[in-house]
């Protein structure tokens, strides 16, 4: 119920989710742009109004100073000439001065100079009815009028400066507010971006974990719940569920096939091994040493084939979950054991074998290492030159063991080198002998090397045309036994390079 309710607000498709994310993330940025525009418009209006008022008030203050001078000039001329026209000019300037002074008082209502100018104007308003002598006696009042008018002009300039400072402070406050809003809204946009990124990436990561789980990654926990997100990703998750179920069916069919095939192969193999055992026991007559050696090789090969068939039953466990069985062993003894296994084939091919004879103790998975060398020896015998040379070299480089298996014969084609270690790939070179290869020998060998954190590669060699190099690191393992501690060390460095020929 909770899942159904929570899905109602979610978009149905990935495109809708991306578009919704774009719109929601852009919304705080749009609000920020709108608020920035509003603040800019407010500052522009304040600056325009302040500029207009400053110009008007400055002109009015200068006009008061000019009118006071003109009034004084007209009065002085009238005191000398007593022309009625000059007094008319005085009356006109007096009226303009009074009108401007009343407007200026709205700007500076408490200014003492403005308060002092009104009584002077009333006193000078009686001059038009006075004679020339009386006007001369009252000319000193114009000095006080000019002084007060100049003081009003300076007070107006100070008032304008204060208003400009207030506008500047308002602009700084608006700027600080915009910075805070920018920080908050950009943070909100980033948070929304992270939210929608999580909403988009969560189903993708769920799909990735599902895919890794299908692929058999042991470090990836399986996804227990269904994919939640856009419809395309949910549908893809359903397809992965179908694919996982289908792969499970295929895996079950493969296991059934391996069980049936192992049973079918075990039955004739048991007959072969029983027959060789009877021959070795002398049921069909006495055997000479050469015949007994051949029967023992057949019986050993049958036992090896039986072991490989039994491992088919647990193939997936060996492929994905097998742990390295680390132990100390003599690498030279292992090589001797494998060469003894292939002695009959080597004798039939007439190949001269050069192998190390000095003991070299190493710590690794003996079974896996033996399987690698066994496959390399089998390939060298199958594709090598009749009457040719087979060389096995071993050396220790610090904490790494280097083994090289080289043989004479036809070099591997350049087009086959890139796919040489792929399963079931068989190159252009033809296998010699009655048995046809399956193409998985080198693939099994390289898997066994990787299982031990080692590597297997085809390298160039100055002496022989085909050379495989196996590198195995020292694996931490159990301490050496008492018998291993008592084993004497090699006689000297020269013994490491000694080899024997067959």
C-alpha cells in the first residue's frame, strides 16, 4: 500500500523525470532572477527620484541666493533713482523668493536660517511704500538676507549628501540581501539536483547490482526488492528478472547434462579400468616390463580421466567459488611427474626434453599448477615438431616463480595470438596425432593461473619459435614440515642452470 501511494507522484517515464528535474531545479534560479530584477528596479527608481529631487532642490537653493542679490540690487537702484519700475521688479523678486522659500521649507522644516528669512521678508515687504531715504536706511537688511540664503544653500547640499548616503546604504543592504538569497536559492537548486540525480541513479544502480548478481559476482548482494523509478527502468528490471530466471533454467539444464554425460562416460571408463587391472594382474598371461609399463600408463590416464569427469559435476563451484589449495611442494618433482606421464608420447614423437633437475620448493596450488603444465606439455607434443626439442625452464625472481615451456616447430600465427586463450578456439595450426583437441586446454590453464594471481602468456623466444611463460607469486601457506626442513639445500648456483636431455 505504501509503495502504491508513493508511486503516484512519480513520473511515468524517464523523459518526464528529466523534464521535471529541469523545471524544479530551474525554479529557484527563476525566483532569484525575479528578485534580482525587483531589487534592481527599486534601486533604479530610488536613484532616479533622488537625482531629480537633488537637481530640483539644488536649483531652488541657488535661485534663492540669486533672488536675494537681485532684490538688493533693485532696492539700491531705487534708493538712488526712485524709479517705480525698479520697485516693481523688487516686488516681483520678493514674491518669487517667498514662494521658493516656502517650497524649500518642506525640505528643511527645522532649519533656523529658513525660520529667520520669513521675518526679514515681512520686513522687506514694506519697502514698496517707502521713500528713497527710508529705503537707504534699511539696505543693511539685505546683507542678512543674502547670508541666510547662502546658509540655506549649504544646508540643502548637506541634505542632498545625506540622501545620497541613505540611497548608497540602501543599495548595500539590497546587495547583501541578494547575496543571501543567491546563496539560499543556489543551495536549494543544488539540493534538488542531488535529489533528482539520486532518483535517476538509484534504479540504475539497482539494475547494475541485478546484472552483477546475474553474472555471479560474489561481492554483490542480490537485490531483494523490485526496481523503483521510471517505467522504462522498471520494465528493464522485469526483463532482467526474466533473464535471470531463464539463465537459471539453462544452468539447471547444463547441470543435468553434465550429470548424464558423466554417468555415460563413467560406465565405459569403468570397463576400461577393470580390463587394464585384470591385464596387470596377469589374468591374460604374463606381461613383460614394457607391456606392464604401457598398461600402467593406460590405468593412470583412466584414473585422471575419471577425476576430470567427476570435476564436471562441480564445474560451477570450481569456476566461481573454488579456493586456492596452497601447499609447499617441489616444482622439479612435479615436472618430473608430468614428464613421466607423457613419456610414451614423447618417445613416439622422438622429442628431446630439457628439464631442470635441481629441487626448487614453491608454495602454490599444486593441482592447478600441474594442470597448467600438463596442458602446456600436451600442446607442445600435439603441435611440436617430430624429432624436435622441448625445453622446460624455471627460475625464481624475488617472490615470483617463472616457468617457461618452449618447443620447436611451426610458430603460432599472428592472427591466432589474440584469441589463443579463448575457450573452444582452435587456431589454423593442425593438431598432430589421432586425438582431436577441444580448444579448452589453454583456457583452463590461464584460468588456473589467474586463480593463483599469476599469469600465462605467449612470449617471443630467441631459441625456439613457441614459448609459453607462466608466472606464479608465492602464496602464503602452511609452514614447512620436518622432512622439508631437513632437506639439504642445492649444492650451488651452477646447479640451478643444469638440465638433462632425453
